[in-house]
């Protein structure tokens, strides 16, 4: 595929958050598009930034049966001043990078003070990155936001809308809204391209995922409950598992591979920049479909029932109590989604429609997560520092 945004070898794109779920797909897709890439990566206690990237690429190469080019790896924490970069690293970026794709974020839904997550990375980190772009003369900013900057609004949400005085459901949404506003107000930028995915789930081809939030958290809890039930003596005739939903609520789930291919394509096509894109499915799934999948995968259909969104579960049994306590963090999403207008997205890439998020797709995603036992680690690889992973 031809790219018109990156014309020579010293025209690098600087990517943040490449070690996350979406980031690892962006890393692979952008490298496959032959876009010269530099990545800002945090080291962990056990691994250097370079080793983390090497491990991920080794996994991709094994899966794709194809070698990939290597990005320029820079160790960095966005929440630190100057992103924690040495003067040398900053000079390198100034010489080589013309654009940034800011994908890193904290997905913590827990409320905290402004110097804690999710504010520390999502707002202070974005502020630090913007200042860094101004200092290093990076003028093209691509930003991964979220469709849920619309907060608790209902009805149709348009791509050109942002702050409509809406109530935000949690600090994560709030920090993402503030970050998007900050980017839009950065006058030194030549272009600001905003991508707003809804709820990201695994790969539409094979169900692969590295994180297990939202839908997966509900699936995992149902899985644990069903295992607990199998160990109970008796036939569990009286048991009930009451779910406080109508079944008609819409949820907007999108597969990670599609989100990444849309973003990578758009980054590569200059005429598509300076726009906002809702990355949401053509048809949302209903909570009834999600329930069908959860009960079918876990074999809990006999005693699970949707009892209506307005119902309060009286005298919850031990399984219901465990489920609701653990799902508390997602309580603001336990409702109908609004309708996301996707005019810009459909017009920009008619050849890249979102795969159909139907019951078969949801079953495949759920089975893959159960097969993975709700965890993932890259394969260890041999580097100069020894075996890592
Ligand atoms: N997942 C969803 O359902 C969803 C929906 C809508 C929008 N989004 C947006 O999509 C983007 C990617 O999300 P994801 O699901 O791929 O998240 P993820 O798997 O949790 O990955 C987050 C990435 O950000 C990096 N990061 C976090 N804090 C950082 C810091 N202070 N300095 C440097 N790097 C930092 C993480 O690095 P480490 O590996 O070092 O932790 C990781 O690479 C985010 O902007 C998110 O807001 C996600």
C-alpha cells in the first residue's frame, strides 16, 4: 500500500503505547505499511524497553511467518517531565520525527486525585507530549481518544461534537475529554486527527487479546461462577442468577484488528488528516446477545435470567453478590449506549468496513478468551541481555 504522509527515511512517526492491546496491532500494521517508526516505551522491572518491543515483534513474526522491520525504541514515561528523555534522545526525535500517534493511556476507571491515574498519564502525559512536540517541531498529531468522551449523553453523537456540557461517567472518560480538548487547543499543530473507538475487544480473525476488561470481565466472572457451581453438591434446581438488564440495551464492541487497520491507513493518507473519526460498529450487539454468549460458553443458561434494568436484586445469593461487587467498576456502562454517527469514518475508508459484531463473532471471542485462561504473555526471546520474557 502506498503512503503519502511519510516521504523519506528521516520522516518518522512517533508512536506511544505500543505495548498495549491496540498498540501492538498499530506497531505491526504501521511496520507492514513500511512507515518509519519510533516508539516511546516504558521499561518494566524485568525488561528494558527494547526487550519488550523485541518480544512483541517475535510473537508477531511467529504468527505472521514473516519478518518485520524494527522501530527505533526510546525509553520513556509520558508522565515524567520531558517524557523522561535524555537530551540526546530529544535531539534524535527533533531530527527524525514529523508526526506523533498518541495511543498510550491509563484505562483505570477508579477515581483518584489529579496526580494519580488515570489523570497522570491521560492528562499530564498528554500535556507533556504536546510540550515535547512543540519543542521538537512535531506538527502533526494523531490521537487515540474514546467514543465515550460523550459521557452519559443519549441519542445521536456526531463526530464533530465534543464538550456539550455532558456528565462524564468516570475519571477515565473525564481525563480523555480533557486531553482531547487540550490537543484541539494546541495552535502550533498543523493537523489534529482524532480517533474515537468504542469498546475494543479481541481480533476478529482469531479472538486474540492481551487485556480482559468490560465484556471479558463479565465473561470471566460468569466462568468462575459456573466453575463454583459445578463443585456444589446437588442439582442446583433452586439456584438463580439474576441479571439486571432488559436485553435490548445496545453495546458498541469493535475488534482491535479493525481499529488498528483504520488508524494505520488514515495515518498513511495525508488527505484524511485533521478529522475526527468514530470507530464504532455498523450494528451494536444487544445485551441479550452478550448474555446468550456468556451463558452458552459457561453452560449457565438454565438458571440465568434477565430481570429488567429497573429491578433491584433482593437477597442476592453468593454468586450474584460476587458478580455485582466485581462488576461495580463498570457500573456506568451497565446501560444502553447512544448511537454514534460514523459519517467521517465510512467516507474515509469505505474499503475497511467494521466486521459484523454478531453472536457468532462474540462466541468466537469468548471461546478464545476462555482458551487463553484470561491471560497472555509474549514468548521469551534471546537478546544480548540473555533470555527475556
Ligand atoms: N480498550 C478499550 O476498550 C478502548 C476503548 C476506547 C479507546 N481506547 C483508547 O485506546 C488506546 C489504547 O488502549 P488499550 O486498550 O490498547 O490500552 P492498554 O492495553 O492498557 O495499553 C495502554 C498502553 O499505554 C501505555 N502507557 C500507559 N501509561 C503510560 C505512561 N505513563 N508512559 C508511557 N506509556 C504508558 C502502556 O504501557 P505499559 O505496557 O508500560 O503499561 C500501554 O502500552 C488508549 O488511548 C485508550 O484510551 C481503548
